[in-house]
């Protein structure tokens, strides 16, 4: 039975749901595994043919009724495609392109999170400069009622690790936003820096990246990240950041 389950998973995860549904219906009409040759026309390419052959071979060994296999395929397909729809992960890349793998750029991904926000938005960065497109998107978010929060590294004059006062500049540029810094680090984190670069909105979409909020990071550096839509990770990240504010690890 384990081989059959593996074969079902392989076929379902590599087939559109409607195509799997057609295969399940064809199987349901068969008398049993001995009649499986009739399914050959379902596979349009070598990959699909390989997955189908594995399924048929495992079916013959498991020796279960056609209606049962059809039901297993239908259930597995529904579960897989629902889970896939609940979370989508996309590669984000700024820098030289391979021309072989499609990727989103850092600026596009960050703007997508900001523009999608309707209630709450939290962004963290080590340094932040006035990137026009990002600042414009943040102002638009504030104007439509989004509670915008940002965590930035303090300047060296305020006990931090950067020469410029990004926090002061951001407070002046976005007076309605809540700008936080990592305050009392204690002995455990003495000398620690805000190196996290994330953006998350409404517990629904998050962007985790190597990129700071700078023009070079948006356009010239080699930066990598992932854009995650749906699932539990955006919720956990946003709740974690807001909890750091609640317990006063982050200060404004």
C-alpha cells in the first residue's frame, strides 16, 4: 500500500487537478487493475507516462477495487491543490539574471507587500534610505488607513551600528508611522544589530530578504529572498514582531 500512496502523490503533485479528475473517472469505470492498459491515452508526455506506469504497477500489487483507487486519487488531488492554494512561495532575486529561471525583483516584491496591506504593515531593515517608490507606497498605505510599523537599526550616536540616523529621517518622512529600535539588549545580545530584513502585512503576505531599504539593494546588489503568500508563516512573523513591541524589546 505504501508504494501505491507514493505513486498517487507523485502523480497528483505533477498533474493539473482537472487532468487527475479525468483519470480518476476513467479508473472508476474499469473492472480492475488488469484492465489498466485502457488508461494509456491519458499520459501525453514521458513524465506523465512514467507516473501513470508507477500508479498502475502499485495498483496491481495492492489489488484494491477501481472505485477505491479513484476515490484515493480524487481526495489526494483535492487536498494537494487546496494546500498549494493556501500558500505560495516565490523566489525573489536582484542582480544578474541567468535567463533560465524566472524570478521577481526585490523592489517588486516589497511593493507588492506594501500595496496589498489593508490594516497592518511591519517592515524591518538594518539601514534605510529614501527609495522613492517605496516611500511613495508607504505614504499611500498610511493614507488608506494602514498602521505602518518599521524597525530600523539605531545610529552610532544612539548606541547602534550605522553612521546615519535612519530612524530620525524616517520619522520625519513618515510622521504617522511607528518607528522602532532595538533598545536594551542586555548581556545576551550586547553589540547585536537589527539585521532582519522582512516585510509583512495583514498576517497574509510576507517578504523575507537579504536586502536593506536602499537604492543599491533594489537595483544593483545581488540580493535573494522569498515572497510568501498565505499559510501560517506570515501570521507567525507579524505576531512575533508585534509581540516584541508588546514586551518592550522594541522601543519607539
